[in-house]
């Protein structure tokens, strides 16, 4: 199971690498690394450092509040299992385990929360980490939020709902942030390009 520290380091490296990759692709015909904006690379690394612990806590909160898998045998005891005293303990345990199943209501609740509240918080974090060093005041940062937050969330809905659903159904909670970081490498290339060329 990865620690929050290892997930944070992974996130910082992948986000910085994504920004560097985006700048390299944008400056394809430039034969010098002097043209790379290293401040932007550092900003994306900072975003990775800040966002990974937030995402870890968020994913754990969602799973604790709305577990993907529920054991129906706890709520609806199997009468055959209780009455058959001749059944071996190991066989009874295996039979009980087989009653665990995906809770679609919880999974869809997590998906909705993750793609609304979660996206809003993580993208506010992104805009803060990648703009605070360039803006002159908190008022300017607030204007940046108002101008760009909904466009980036709208763009994220074309990718992340599918990733989140796969995460909630098949990936253990302790590995979900790692999956998000790996898929996010490509997403952060898009964010890097978007942040360079979509300034109001």
C-alpha cells in the first residue's frame, strides 16, 4: 500500500513532467531548453505536492462514507447458513464472503460528489498553485477563479467521470490517487497547454 508521502512525490514528478512535456511539444522547433518556463514546471510540481494529500483524504472520506462493496449477509442473514450446523466453518466463511457485492447507490453517490465537489476543490487548487506567483493581488486570483473555473470543470467532465467510475468499482481505495496521477499525466499535459494558450 503506497504511503501519502510516496503518492505525493509521484504526483509532483508526474505533474512537473507533464508541464515540461507540454512546453517541449509547444516549443518543438526551438533547439534550446532556455525557452522552457521552469517557473511553470515548478508550479505544477507544487500543485502535485498540494493536491495529492487532498485527494488521498477525499478518496478515503468517500469510501468510508459510501463503501463500494457491502456485505448483504450482514443485513440479510442466510437461514441455511445459520441452520446447517453440519457445515464446516471454512465453507461457511466462504459462503458468507460470496454475498459481498457492489453497492451501485453508493458508487453513483461517490461519482456525483467526486465530479462536483471534488472537481471544484481540486481545480481551485490547480488555479491557485499555477497563478498565485504571477498575480498581483488576491482580487486578481478571485477574478481568475470566476473566469476559468467552470470552463476547466466542463472540460474535465469529458474525461474524469469514466476514470472515477473505474476507480470506484475496481481499484482499492489506497491505490486510487496513484491511478488518478497516472491518468492525470495526459490530463496535465492538456492543462499545461490550456493554461499557456487560454488566458483571457
